[in-house]
C-alpha cells in the first residue's frame, strides 16, 4: 500500500512538472525572444553620465554621444566631478 502511494505521488509530480514546463514555454520562457522564437541578443547596458545608474540602452536617452537614464538627467547635464 505504501509503495502504491509513493508511485502515485511520483506520477503526480512528473505530471505537474511537465505542465509547468509547458506553461513556461507558452509564456515565452525566460528572457526576451526574437520574432522567430529564438532568444534575442543581449542588450547593451550603459551608465548615466549624471547619476551613474546603469540601464539598458533602449530605456535611456542620448544627447549626442552622451547617455542618460532619463530626460530629466539629460536636461541637467553631466554630473560635476
């Protein structure tokens, strides 16, 4: 009887794990994916010249060659050293 209960629990665990993997795949998995379903390239991270925060390039703003984390910091300019 005890072995039957253990067998049922193992089968249930496998069934639950397979469902979790399917749900993860259906949601897109971990990380960003390209349109064709493959994982996209890693994004470049840059440091804000005003506060020093490191953010993805797509989330920041530029003023010429200088990178800032937000428009407010772009208007304030580089941090005085």
